């Protein structure tokens, strides 16, 4: 039972270590970094910093871009786009078909469209709707995969 719990904790902390970016010592970013491990690279302070970060506080730093986490202070854009598409799939489906709406404009911005190219991208969504959503069961992941392939041949839409 203890091995299962230890394994579960290790797996649950993996995203924290993967998503922490920047030039940090062994303990990574987070509250432990601010309080302890940014001062030196001694093993004791690094272990204390990593232990503090492992309490879940580091996740807040990563998602908010504080506590020394991320180089640009933002969640990775690709992941934000995936989450947005997944949460708002029904609205995106309707607005992409219509070629207008708040959700498709935000989605175009998340994909990298500038204010000038956003209307063109929204029209692109509408023109490619049947390919992006070939069935009523098309998932956000399938739509994003198809969209990524299509946008590769239209770099002018990305900014």
C-alpha cells in the first residue's frame, strides 16, 4: 500500500517538475525556490526547497507565473489552447460554423493570430468547418490535430 501511495505522489508531482521552466537550481521554482534554494546550491537547501515545493505550492507558481516559475510568466500557450478548446468545444463548434463570435475570436488569439489577422482566421475556421468537424462526435483533440495540419500551410494567419 505504501508503494502505491508513493508511486501516486511521484506521478502527481511529475507535471510540476516538467512544467517548471527557467534557470533554476535542482529544487526548481516555487515557494521553496524563493525562500531557500535560490540562495545557494547546497544539497541541504536544495532538499528543503524541493520539499517545500512538493507540498503543492509550486503548482500555483507555475500556473500563475509567480515564485520564479516560467520565463514569460504564463502557462504554455499550447496547453492553454488545448484546455480552452476542450472546455468550450460546443461553443467553438457553433461559432466556427457561423464564422463569428466571442469564443472563436479568443481561440484565434490563443492560436497566435494578431488583431489584424484574427478576422481572416475566423473565416478560415468557417471555410474548413467540415474538415475540422467531420462528425458530431469530433473531439477537441481531433479538431486541434486537424487544425494544426491545416494551419501549417497558412502561416500568414498566425500573425
